[in-house]
C-alpha cells in the first residue's frame, strides 16, 4: 500500500513534538512542515529530515493529513482551509475559540469526508484508559492541573489552556447532561484568567470540582474519581493509577506506565483513522462539547468579575 503522506503546520513548542513523532514513523511519509517563522521551519526541517514549505497552502497538494499546532486564534481559518481541500486534520486543543467556528469545522469535515481529530492528549494516557475501565458510577470527581507560569499559552484563558483537558475527560466519563456550573477565577500575571475553580453538577447527581492554575509554585496534574466502593486516583504526569477500595481499606492497587508515549499514541490513532476511514478517538464533536463548557465557565467568571468591579 502507498504510504500516507503527513505534515505539520506550526512547529513551535508543541508542533515540534508532532514533527518528531511523524519523523519516527516508518510506515508513513513525513513530507513536510511549515511555520510562520521561516527560519524555525528550516531548522525543524533539517532536524527531522523533511522539507520546509512557506505556508500551509503550499503543503496541501503534497499531503493526506496534517497536524495543526498554531495559536488557537488561527485554528478556525487554517483548519477550515485544510479540511475544505479534503485533507485530514489533527488539531491541537481547543478546537477553536468560538462554538460557531467549531460547528463549521465539523460541517466541512463531514462534507469532505475527512477526519477531524482534536488533540485532547489525556485520552491517550494509559492511566486514564485504565481508569475508564474501572468506572461504574462516579459520585464525586476532583481534578487539579497546576503549573508554573510561562508565556506559552497565555493567548487564551487558563480554562482553555489547561482545564479543558480535564473537562474533556470528565464529560467523556460522566454520561449525563450538566445541571449547573459555578465558577470563579481571575487574572494574576497575564491579562487573561490565570487561575480558575469550577463546580459542575450533572443531572445524574455526579459532582465535579476542577481547579486549574498556571501561576502555581508547583506542577500537579491529578484527577480522583470517588465511587461507592472505591477511589480511583490518576497522576497524569507520571501516568500512574492507584485504586483504593473502601470495603477493604488495606487493599490498594497501583499501576504505572513509565514507558508510554501518549502523543505518539494520539498521532498513531489519527493515522489509523485515516487509513481505516474510521471515527477518530476524539472527534470534532467531542472537542466542541469541551469547548462549550469551557466557554460557559469563562463567561461566568468574567460576568462575576465585572459585577464586583
């Protein structure tokens, strides 16, 4: 079979990792990359033994699929152009900045029979996959995603930058509509919201409490799922899961996946969806669902902040 031709649009911090994974795959043809910084594109092309193009439009006639890792503000415009040319697309989270634009990406992907996969990488974390297999009826969920401050990602609020990972996981495992959202947050260093906390109550009674901060003095990425019989804890960073059974307090089951590579698995899933014509693991609809909740949280925080000012 002819090898699938893949490329990367945007080879900054995240995009370089995509380029690295494609370059290591022997069963695909990593045909090229592009970046708004031509010198960066040339540097990455030399590093990963591929060709640098001046723009994504130049890449389109040479590829079957593309990873899009540009600033979120450009997701819709570039993503729509890629999909409209019949090219499969793996787009870094969040899918877009606006729900209307997310709908338009989903529509153009459907019209052109192209794969639209969203880069919610935690779905491919083996500890999360193991966690999903152990969940029956969550009662309470709490997540913490804390990081040191860097300028990367500050083009969007922390809810879209960090919390959206946990929103996607929670929406995926809680099969219920949302009844209420209560959110607080504020800017600290940047002009965007840098720290946020939200409590989400679902119609089936499940309660989720999420905290995200990019101005923390520690790095922490954890989620805990409480059920009647056990607590399931996942350390995303260490890709480690621990299960504590309430009926037998001395029984703890731990598992760790230190050699796993969630990004490689995500990209492999994208390539597989193209090859098989199958639905991606994280679809455009999934991306839109997480975005919708994230935007509701941001809107509530801004309205609350404005009322207090």
